[in-house]
C-alpha cells in the first residue's frame, strides 16, 4: 500500500516560510468533477487525493480510523470514502445525496473537487457540479468496463461543455494490473467518446484504494508510461485564460452611485479584457461610449480581464442598468427574444409548456415561456424521443420565448452569457438549467446577418453606382415633373431606377399618415428606409417629396453610404408655386380647407448645404433634368 | 492580446465579490454577520472592495454573547468605523435576564446567546439576507452547503430543500418571511484566508498572535482568563503562558495553543505544520462528528 505522500513541502515551510508563501501565492486553480457511482470507488479516490496531498489532520485521521472500524467497508483498513461522505443521514444509508466540494492543494495548484453521487439524482447533481468545472474525471471499475452509467456521465460532461476529460480506470489492483483489460476498456471508451463529440481524453490506470498512479508511477504498471493522476491534474491547461482572447463582455451586475459625481458599473467580466479608452457599447440599447476608469480600492487599474470582478466608469452619461451588457463596440453581442435551448429539468414538478417561468441569465431576470419540447434525450442511449414535457432529471431541447429582448451568446461560446436557470414563479424553486443554442428570429438581431449576395454584388450586376436623388421643395415647385424626366432619361441610358413620389407613396405604404408634424416625420423616415433598401438592391432612387424639415432630410442622408445621397433643392419661390397651383391645393389651403399646408400654415426649411440647387425660374424641367444627370453620371 | 494569469486567490476574490454584489442587487434588506474573527475580517475586506468607492450598502450585525474577548470588542468597533458602516449589536434579552453564561449553562449558553440571539436579531430588523463567513472546508457537513442557503420562516435549514447552484447563477427569490444565509467565502480554505490577510494587510484581532497571557487548564483546553468574571477554582491561579488562538469565540470556551508565532508568516507556518484541524479549539464541537449539522438544522449559523 502506497501511503507515503510525495508532496513534501514541510521542509520549505519550516525553513523558509516567506519563500513558501511567495510560491503558494502564485498558484493557479483547477476545478474538476469526479463522475462515477458508489461502487466505482469515487469517494475513496477523493479521500486518497486529500490524504496524499496532506489535507487530513491527525485528529481527522484518528476519527477516520475509528469510523473505519465502526462503519467502514474495507475490513478494518482505512476507508477513505468516510472522509468525504458528509451528512449524517447519508452516512447511515451509505450513499451521498448531493454535490459536495472538496479542497486540496499541491505545490503547483489549488484544486476544488465537485463530488457528485452516482444514483437517482445523478443528472441534476452532476450537471450542477460540472457547471463550474474545468475538467472531469470519469471513473470506471476495471472489472466492469464501460457501462451504461459511463456513457451517461460522458454525455453529461460533454453537454455541459467540459473540454478536458480523464478516464480513470480504477481498481486495477483487483484485476492484477492487467494491461490487455485496460487497453480494451480504453479502446471501447474511445469509440463511444468520439461518437458523442469528445475528441480527446487521457486514460490512466489507477487504484484509489492502493494508491497506484495517483501521485506518481506505480511499480505494478510498468507498461503504462503516461502521467499519474495528480501530476496530470497539476499540468493540464486551464481554459480561464482562453476567455481573455474573446471580445470584451461585462454583464452589469450593480450600478454604484455613492453620489452624483460617480456612476460605476460593477460586474464580473465574462470574456475579453478592458482598458481605459476602449470603445464600448451598451446592449440592448446600443448606445456607445468610452471606458474612462477601472476603479478599485487600491487605485485605478489599467487592465482587467475575464474572470475578474470590476467597477468601470464611462465617459458619457448613458443609460445602463443591471442586466444590460457592456461589450466591445466593434464586436456586439446578439440580442433576441426567442431561442432554441437544451433544458435539464431539476424539479420534482414536471415542466409545463406554455407556462411563464423566471429566466435568469447573466445578471438579468426576465419572464419566459417554454414551448413543447422538440424531443427528449435518452441519456443512456443518446436517442431522441418524442415528448410533451420534461420531468425530473430529463434532458430535452425546446424553444423559449422571453418577454423582452436579451443580449446573449451561444452556450458553446460563453457559459456566462449562454447558460441560464429557470425559476418557478410560485415556489421559487430552480426548476431547470438551460443552454442556449441560437436565436430563432434572426431579423431581430442588433446587427445584420451577413448575406452572401451583398449590395456591391447587386450594383455590379447592374453596372451602376446606387444613389438617391432626393428632390425637395414646395408643393408645385416642379419636383415630380423633373423627377419623371430624370427617370426617363436614365432609363434610356439603361440605368436601373425607381421613382418614389410623395403622392403615390401616400396611397399605399403611408396611407395611415396625415400631415401633422409627427406624421410628416414618419412619412420621410419610411421613405428613407425604402430608399435605403433600394440602394442595397443596386438601384438609382429618385424621390419627390416636399420633405420640409432639415432634420429628417439629414436623417435620411445618415442612412445612406457616404456620397450616395444627393440632395436636390427644387427652388421655386412661394408666389410662383402658388401662382401655378397645378393641383388647386394652395387655393384650398388659403381658404382654410387644407390644414398644415407647407408654405402657408406649416414651415418649409430650405436646404443650407444641398448638393444641387435648381432655380426653376431660370430653366425648364428638361434643362433641370440634364443638369441633375450630368452631376450623377459625369 | 494581453494575457494575464489569474492566481487562485484572485479567482476566489472575484467570485466572492460577485456573490456580495449579487445579494445587494437582489435582496431587500441584507446584513453582514460579523463575528470579529479572521473569516469575518476577510469577508468585510471583500465587501469594501466590492462596493468601493461607496461603503458597503448594508449594516454589520454582531450577535453578542457578552463573553467575547475584550480585544474582539475593541476591533469590532474600530473595523465598523473604518469601513463607514453601521454596527448593530444584539444581545438576547432573555439570556441576559437569566444570566446565561458558559460556566454554569454549558450547551444552553451557545443555544440562547447565539442560535436564539441570531434568530431574534434577524426577526427584529427584518433582514432577508444575512452574509456569513462560513467555509466549506471547515467541516464535513459544510462541504455540501450551498452559497445561498435557504431558511424557512422559522429559520430552519432543510437539507432536502436547497436549490441547485449552476455556473455563477444564484436564485435569490424567496417568499415573504423566508430568508437566506449567504456564504461569500465558501470556497476559501483556512490557508487561503491567512494568505489573503497577509497579502492584503488586513487587520485582525491580536489574539491570533502569540503573547504572554494568563491561562488555566480546563477539560483539556488551555483557557485564557480575559476578565475577572472567570470563576477560578480553589487553589487555581492563572499561569502566564506564551499562547495564541487559532479560532475565536467566547473566551471561556476557546482553547489557546502554546506558540511563539508573533508574525503572520509565523502563524501560517505553524498552521501548516500543525497536525490538528481548526475547530478542535472550540469546545462546542466536541460531542459527535455530525454535531455541526444538527446545530445548523436548529438555526445555528
């Protein structure tokens, strides 16, 4: 029996405590989960790790020895399992019923072990324990090989996104350290693992009871040349720094407002890093600003990274509260209100499709409705089964609708922004854990989906440069007449055009709008959006709208690509236009039959910096059209 | 891109601050239970960091037994003042009236002053969330304790009715009358606590450092005679010994260890080389292995 701990730090502690503290201070942390049933020797293995890394004190050892004799299952020898089986009720039943967290440290790392049971509640407990783990140790009894439960544990480990898997083939002492048996188990497991998406794993032959290949190479397995368990756990790369490579995301947890002069946004950075001066965007509002400070008790910092809890301030006074996410301005998150998700049901009461639950994701809690599951997964066989609901420990895929749009990531990309819990609104129980796959209504995303055929492609097929010729001027100034001639001339030149005329649009798209200021603004906004779509399609758009307000014309200009918007001021003095009165509208307005008529009882704001000015008192409509085309196609 | 490796202490600190802020964002009336020990000192320090430049937006509550060390009372008042926080001190009036003390009343002393006192204080002020400085590595039954631990309206802890905690998502919703005990330093070990105190320069009670102190031997424990309420037996005279304390509670119930450690590194050195677990110095735990769990079900922290 190998009981001599190889982790001998006592000498250093005794001789140079400062050096020891310095070394310990720089240790990293690995969180892992052990999966296996009572019979696999899981508790024994953890007890062994605690024992070998000297986390057992003499008084605990004395208790352990006494307990081993009293209730132990190892025939009077030290029963390491008793170190980790906690609650009194469990100890009497000889089973563990929950997730327990154990701590030990070696010379290189601090470890937190999530110990989860292998019986009925395995799914709920394992998913809980795995949700914070970097690595999973899957235990197999060498005498039994790959069992249904091995497949189940592996499926859950992969589902929760753990990238590092150790296959610990335990109880090697009971099969005489037979290499062939070990090799067969590894081959069988490998085939299965790859079939469910586990690309890599490290297989180690061990004996938790005897201590083989735990802290160092066992003399009984000379054929095994890989690492022992602890040295492997000490050296495996942790994902924590990988998150730093992703774009910056800070779910706002709490707004710090001690006085009117300070407004800090506090939270844990979910990915990326941040420095003062970084451009950021607040989602879902989309407002942008610049990071001014990273505030801390020790003074301002110049860098903070994923996994740190920080407080930052922004240069601008923008709206930002708990639940919103501050992101890198150039790499925003998706925002949506319908998702496809995997759900792990965790409550005694089964899921009710159509019922509203609280959904907590990141720092935000919203109301959410679950649709009928698309299917349930048989976690032993990984088959998809039809179902109407999910009950305790069931795993399925379902669509979810939230009552408002939330910023999110796919769970595969980020656990903090893609993992959620569902809470029953009456009992307040946490009833499910969920993992977002993707949003359903992609049109509602804050940024555009990239389409394969882009606006440049549309334009090049038409051998032209898209543009908007925006004719503005008083009623009766000649806009429609000039626009019509421009379009005819362009058509003769084989240009693809479209004329949006004020009166025509009001017969269809905008027939719900009147002539109040608000309606006129909306009228122009819609026409602007339509014109924008048409330029995306590669067209030359000609518009003829009074469009009396500068701000709306500027708004439309802002929608277009630089240089695409050509504002044409059709400048006809009021008295000339009124004298023409082609449609008899001025007469109606003067007699009071027509309200809010531009130039009479509603203002016209003449352009100040229009690309072109057409003085209709100095030229004919034909001449005006030629002038406009000459500018468009030099 | 800039890479920065976070140490285990940095990750623990970030997790604890996240938990503290989550409670403040979701609770109606939170309070921090402050026992003046080293774990409380670290928890208070983390709260200062979490809410800086604001002071922590909740009061400190000391459930007093009137039998703490004098040094503890001194640091308690100073620490609250330094943090800019309100300090509430609660003493169970019934225990005071009946003169409950550790010498004559044994287990009743802890039950009346601490367990009952805590329930009364939480009810009196209507606190819905109470931060506590318990750690999972302290004792076996605590290894399974949630970070957010739910208590029924009568403060009972039901091991079967605790919520799963996934990722960093804590469900803090509760019905009226129910309350939550939240343990922000659940994942810290005793060594982590000491290391952090050392690194951050956190002020702790001087009793943690060795000094000549008047002591007597009682039931296998070395007890410090901290004031003249200590009933000396016939012929018993306090002996001055160089001692310190690994945990702090009511002075007549807290065992001292002989030591020469007068600095933090020396304390940590002694802790690492020692061969008995932390709670061994507390008389309260000496009955049976699962005693903490029983006390927890009854409402003891």
